[in-house]
């Protein structure tokens, strides 16, 4: 239900995660134990204020499509 509310199916969401993980060289978000939402939001605000940028859903899909297309050009499956 979450992915469909974003206009995605599960396999597209997983591919987006994998592409982002490859681009960042690791998990593309902070992994924490028991983080409360306020601290996560404060962290995102601090990241943005320090010049960090977030992709829009459309930009994420464009990155994913390009990665899939480039993989197909190089014979990746």
C-alpha cells in the first residue's frame, strides 16, 4: 500500500533502493535503532540546510530508468 500510494510497485521500489545503494556505496539512509520521528526530521532538515539535496520521486525514477538502460547496454541482467 505504501509503494502504490507513491505510484510504484514493490519491485520498482526495491530496484530504486538498490540503485541508490550502489550510487552511495552503502545503505542510502541512516540506519538507527529506535529513532524517533522528531530526530529523523531534524536530521533531514540539518542535511538540507547544509546543502544536501533530496531527489524527487520523478528524479528517482529517472535515475532508476537510466541505470536499468545502462545495465542493458552493458549486458547486465
